C-alpha cells in the first residue's frame, strides 16, 4: 500500500499581511430546539414500590420517568393544580 503525501505548494502559504481565517460553509443547517426547562428530582422508594414501578415499565414499555410524569399529571389534575 502506497500513500501519497499532500502537495505543499506556494499557494498554501499566505503572503505576510494577507492571511485570513478560513470560512467554512455548513453542509447542513442544524435545527435548533426551543430551550426546555428540566429540574432533576430524587425519589426514594421502598423495594416493593420500586419493583412494581419496574414491572409496570416492562409491561407498558415505558421508562420510569414517563410513568412518574403521567402519574404526577393525573394527581395535579385531580387536585386542580392544572
């Protein structure tokens, strides 16, 4: 396998005083998502509740986060906070 080195010519070197930063053109425009506020919380569960939460997650194919958010939304709605 032979590797060919890049050609180093005088065209690669800027004359003194004429150097300028390279301008990169974006290949694709990134879509910016709106800023979302999240606050991390810690919930302590006894073993029975923890295992029930995990079984529910497997049964309904949901993460614990989704289950907690759904449950909190339901509780807030019943108690007229939302």
